[in-house]
């Protein structure tokens, strides 16, 4: 066979690209369609970054993006060269392995959390039509395939991209919430495919669906449904129920799975986990690069000095292959000094940073101010590499989104170039929220039969805190004359405080609740305020109550 015939044969036997996506009921009698449905992916998803085989090479490759790790590995390998080794090679390799292992363990933990999330999602149940039993039974999401019929109820999450075939609404309308896809909580309307009976029976469905190949465009869907009599009905995005959306205000819907698993639009928009680098890590790479430049300059200076010193010796100390070579000796000294001065970049740098990040994650997870009382859930930190970037906002764009959906953006405080700008009114909400959360958690504790201990401290009764109006009324009740009561009220109401630091004196601050410091009368007035006194009427003076 000639080369031209071989090329022609290869072109004719090449499998053509599928331009259309064909879907039919999984019970179809057409063997060709059955084989085609088996080629489609299942509804099982996997968002983990590593597998048992790819973990080691992939994790090492990601850690090599840190310039310090490349530096440490290079020094460890360089120490195995006998001519320039400065330490025991095996011992020098231990810190490098420890640094890489600590980061690898953190990455494994983070990926294990993704695995648990995938297992939870794949194990969710939905009602799946079984043709042999002629009934809907509970089935895991991961077992749903293209061509299966799925029935959903109100407030259920859609397991796969489905074509809407039936709705309990008399107008054939279904409402879905797409908050998991685009963050919008306003309901969107979907319509049952036209020319279908009001009472849908899966056994009577013998139509064939031709639509576009899976893509990540959430607002686009094109295709048609061809009935057994040859009539075609157009399909559009209003007929498609997307995965991860929630059924709302509709009692029952039935649909046929068109895209499943990683071929759904939601999963195709998910690019998967990627290695995220914080601003701190980027700055560290730059700083370490400058440290390496400084190290090279120091080692180069030592090597040149060693070569010049060796060239002036009458009896050279270092000999290579029986010949004195100052240049080669200086070259060896250069790499030896690199190993000796490697502490210029501490090998425990990234280990310390990882430990600090774990501490930050612990405090974030246990922060009561980040607890959602309505959902009874705490915050979840999904990206463990960028916790230090939390709150580092450079630009803030806001529109009217959330006016009807109650997206709350409460300004607490911000720090710009070390200057803090708090908002007193919103800052006070933090204390109220913490008290409300503490009471809620206590009541939940008591309902479970556990004991709870609470300590409330009222700082309004702290020492030297005196309310002039209340004390005046109390003094009148024990029979003190009105004139001294008014004098005491004026004495407490016009206190001015100033703070002196070395030679600097602060501006005057008026205080209406504290008694003057250092005054003999202040302890007496405070005692009268704190302790109850008997109330009686003085017989020699008229009774007058001060308001």
C-alpha cells in the first residue's frame, strides 16, 4: 500500500466529532441509543486535586513554586557533592524533607475535606424511575445517568441538568432558585416542554432529544425533541433545570437527565481546585530572591578572595589532581560557602508560616461573631493558603443587588495605613450579637439536658460611676435639704478630665457619671449610691422631691 493510500485510509477511518448530543429514555429499545447513553459520563463528581498516584509528583511540583523550597532542595543536593560538602549529607536532607512534609500534610488535609464534600454530595438521594418496578425509588445522585427520569419536590436540589417534562403547576411552570450558581435568590421561571400531556407517564415517553454538546454557558440551551410521529418541538433554556438549583413554589416536577456529572453546566464552570498564592507568599518569594542575590555576592567575594590568597602562596595548601589551581579552588570554595551560609534564609520560615495559618483557621472557625444563628452554622474556611488575605480589600464595588434579597453589608471598622476608622454604632452591634449568640447556645445546651454557667458583669456599677440625678433623688429621700442636693448634683455634673503624658496635656473632656478623683467626698457619695438607705421624712423641713 502506498503512502498516499495509507493517509487516505487514516482519514476515512477517523472517528468523526459528535456535533449533536442525543438523549433518549434509558429504557429505549434502540440498541444504538443504548450504547450511546452508556458512553456518557455518570453523575458522580470529583473535585479533589490529588489521587493516590498523582499526589507525590503533583504536590512537589506545586511546592516548587515557592522559591525557598527550590533553594533548600538545591542546597541539599549540592551537599552530596564530595568536593564541596560542608555537612553530613544525610543530616542536611532531614530539614528539607520535614519542611516539604508539613506542607504536604496540610494539603492532604485540605484535599480530604474536598473528598468528604464530594462523598456527601454523591450520596444525596432523589426519586429515580425504575422501569422494571414501574415506580420511583430513592437513588443516590452518583447513580443517575443520562436518560433517567427524576422526580423532585419543593425545596429539593436538582441533581443534574434535566429537561422539564412535567410540573404540578396547572400552567406547566416551575420556579427555581439559582443562588448556588450566580448568587441571586430571586426565583426564575422554567416552562414544561410544549406538546406534552398534562399527566406525564415515563413509560409512554418514546421521544428523542437532540441538543448541543455540553458547554459552560448557563443562559444558553438549543435543541429539539422529536416525537415518535416525526413532529419536532424546539427546546430552549427555559426548559432546562440546571444542577445545584433548588425547586421553589412547585409541588412536583419530573424531568429527564440531559447532562450528568462533570458534563453539567455547573461543573463545567467549575475549573477545579487550583493552587492559590497569597500576597504574603508572593512577597516572600521576592524577599528570598534578594537574599539569594546577597548570598551570591558574599560567596563570590569569599571565592575571589580565596583564589587571590591562594595564588600568592609559595606552598599552596589546596591541590586538585596534583596541580595547584587557584581558580578551581575558588570555584569549590564558592559552593562550600553557599552551603555554610545557607542559614541566611531560615529553613523553618515556611513551617512557621503554616503553623500560624493553622492557628488563624482555628480562631476563624471558633469566632462567635462569624456564627449564623438562623442557619445554626459557623464559617467554613475552604482555602487554607490565603487566610492572611482575609479583609485585605483594595477596591469595593457596590450596586443595588441585595435590596430585595437582604444581603447585609455592615461596616464595622477598617484600617488604612495603620490608622483605624471604627464606626461606633455598628461596633456596638458586635457585643449585642455575641450576647444573643451566647444565649442561643445556652438554651440549646439546656434543651439537651446539659448544665450551663453564665456570668454577667454590669460595668455600669463600676467604682466611681455615679449618676447625679439618681443620687440627688436618693439624698432627698433620706431627708437632705434641697440646697445641698443641688450643690452635690452640680458638683458631679461638671467634671472635666484631662490626661497628661510627660509635657503634653490632652484636651478637656466633660464627664457626667464619674466623681472627681482624689476628692474626699467622692467615696462617700459612691457609698451612698451603691448601698440602699432607709427612706424617711424629716420633720423640721418641708418635703420636696427633686426631678
